[in-house]
C-alpha cells in the first residue's frame, strides 16, 4: 500500500509572530515562522533539523513505515506493489520528481510529507537549493536524514510539522512537493490551501494522491482504510481540481483523471 500518513488535526498550531529559530532548535511561542531571518547554519554541515511539533504520531512509523519506505524507494518494486495490490501505475509519480532538477540556483523546495525522502532521488549533491523536508513522523524524518546523508545532500533540512499547519511564512517556496499524503488527512482541501500559501507566486505544486473515483478494487481498499483510520476524506478528481483552484493553483493538471493521480499546477500571480 502506498503511504498513508495520519496527519491529524490534533497537531494544528496557533499562528505566532515571524521569527526563524536556529537550526536544531524547537519552535516555541515566538518562533512559529521559519523564513523571516537569514539562515543561521550552513548547509555544508549536513542535513539540519527543526522541530515544529512534539511527539508526532504517524501510521508510517514502526513496521508499516519501514515496509513502505523499503519498497517506495525502489521504483521497480513500487511499480510491482502498485500494479498487483492497487491496479495502478506509479511511474508518473517518479517521473514528476524531475521538477526538482529544473530549479534555478537559490530556489527553495518544501517537500511535505517527505516520508523517508523518496523525492531525494532527483536532487543532486551539488545543486544549490534549499530543500525543506517536512513530515509528522520523527521515524520517517530519521529515515530521510539518513537517506540525505547517504546521498551527500547537505542542503536538506528536516522539519517535524503537520501539513495542515506548516511553520513557514507565506510565499517561501519556489516548488512544493506533496507525495501520497493528501488522501490521509481529515481535510485535504485545507492541506492544499496551506501548501499553496507557502508557494511564491508562479511557484509550482507537484504531488500525488489516491482519489475516490478509481476502480472497484481501489474504492474497496480505500473504504477499508477509512474504516481503520488510515485514509481521510480523499475526494474525487473534480474535488481535487476544486481544491487546487480555490487555493490559487492555476494551469492545474490531474493525470490520470481517477484512481491514483499525479497533480501539478502553478500559484497565480494575483
């Protein structure tokens, strides 16, 4: 099964004044936003960590997370699992990660939920970007840090945070990635709006999720997952397009039109 992160609303945070904490610090009452001051730690020192929530819990922790991380990091195996269990083709998800390679020098990426760092495969060690990997699960962030270190990706920072309440200033990122998390949150429209808030005008949003208008097999598996609390509201293709539009994401594409989809679009300039 593809990743089903339980990004519950219980971890939502109240807005605070803009003040960026030092790398490795915990966000306290006066440190809600991360992007108001220059960076205080060099990326050359290796993957950095910022904590935005305490004791995050996530279905991708433990055995499930280890299994998910094992196969999702191996594209041929993920294709096999996707095809045999869900009847889907995940190749478009991996192909969409090429958006990282097209970023200009100095760009900022927010990857939420980052999981164990599956999108790191498209990031070069010498690429001069700021890459912020966000997840609710400390276990997944630990895997992401190890993966970044193994790939010598010193530009990667990790942040423990809820995708429904991201600790970043408006218009922070040139590219936002959201792979396999929106179908697990209780309010995916709110999550899309929160991610879009963090995008600069003209910035790109790229992600993937399960939708409710897939095959009978997919609807059955999603229904079972919802009963166990592993899936959230999900929505249909029309719902997703509506969420993107209301969040100010234009030029939106959703491919294929149902089931497991890859979506992308750009933040409007208004």
